[in-house]
C-alpha cells in the first residue's frame, strides 16, 4: 500500500513519517504535502491508497478539502490536535482519525483498517462532522451548527425553543422559521446545551427555559412553550423543573 502525508507543520510530518517507517514498514510514503493544494496535486498524480490529512491547516481545512473533492479516490485518515470534546465528532461519525500526539497502536489499527476495508466516508458524515467541530470550537456557544439532510444550519442559541427526540434524529422548534430535523440524537445536543439554560424535561424533550410560557399541573405536568408547543414533563423530571421555575419567578 502507498500513502501521502499532509500537514502544515514540518515536525508533525516528520513524526508521522518516523512512526510509519517503524510500525508499518510495508506502507510506502509517496510524498509529503504542507497544504491541501499540494495534497491535491499529489493525490491526482500519484493515486495513493491512503491520505493522512491534518484537519486544522491555513487556507483550507482537511474537512473542507475532502468536501470539495468528494468522493475521494483513497482512504482518508484525519490527524488532529483538537481537544477530546471536538474529537468526539469523529468518533460519532465513524471517520478514521488520529489524535496528536499520535499513539503508535492507534496508527497501526487505522492502517490495518484501510487494508481490510474500503473507504466509507459519505457526504452526510462530512457535513455532520463539520457541524460538531463548529460547536466544539465555539467556547461560548452563541450559535449551534445543526447538520440536516440539506446541509448545515447555523442557529442562534436563543432562537431554539425546544428539541424533540426522533430516535437517532432530533427535531428542533425554532423562532421565526420552520422546524429542522437534525441528523444527530438528542443526547448529543443535551451535552452541548445543558450549560446554556436548556433542561431535559422528558426522555424525548429538551427545552429552553427562557421560552417557557406556562406550566400546567399534573402527574408530571405539561409546559406550554413560546410557540404554543405543548411539552410533556416526566414525573422524574418534575422536581428539577419546579426548582428552575422557582428561580425564574424570583428573577
């Protein structure tokens, strides 16, 4: 098998080259590129089996490069120095990646996977990963990147009224526009939004507490949201909701 290494940092290229020579001596390194423009020329000319591609590069990221040249003729193994939270995007979308500093065992596993299986990257994986990385990079999370079958929508957090679980998908109720169906489960968004005034009130529902219009008493009760959507509250979540409503009434 053959490969090309693409990384804007010389030290990173040298480190990966050394690891490959030691761990995968039968993998021939055809070329090394310092940006995606060079990578494009090398891939077209040399037609490698594997492209090691850094994510965070100037001018064009690795994800943008794959999106622009999709479908790729070779297997892609992304390399990244993103933090662990951002790397979750890769795990969720089943993309091959190596977290810097590269672990030799993980490198060997990734290369062996390329030997045994063809590349499986699809457009939805690319869009979803871009969205998740955008969310991870936004430390204050003023906007949420929502990946749908139509592409990526960037929505201001305060415009999100509620989220409803639809199995492995999530429906978003938004201000001033139609609903969106996201290609990720509600649990992933709960992790991102829990620190931004969002509360899980039911296994199927996550709500923005600032969009609560009325609470109807009951076993668990129901919430009427600012768009008049009725959200059921589970008995298990009722006490937590009452504490939130108490704080809202005080403020």
